[in-house]
């Protein structure tokens, strides 16, 4: 299965029997992100969390109170 990265628009080939390939075929809302882009976003997010300027936004106040 040929997939395109959402961020860098590079094409990748996934084997058809992978669970990720099945998820992408059956649920079009799911998107593919290549491993280098995924690692880059993870690293940048970790750096932002360490600075203390990163806030997690919750969907509702009831959800926050339960934590």
C-alpha cells in the first residue's frame, strides 16, 4: 500500500498485512506520518514540556476535576 506523509509529503510503501495499513484503508480520517517526522515532533514536544511553557488543554472542566 502506498501512503503519503501528512507533513513532508513523501511517499512510502507499507505491506498490506500491517495493522496500520488496514486502519488507513478502513478509516479515512486516520493519517500517516513517516517515522522521521514523528520523531521530530516528539523531540520538539518533549523540549517544550521541559521548558514549562507547554500546557495540556482538556475538553471540559468536569474532566479536569476528576483527575
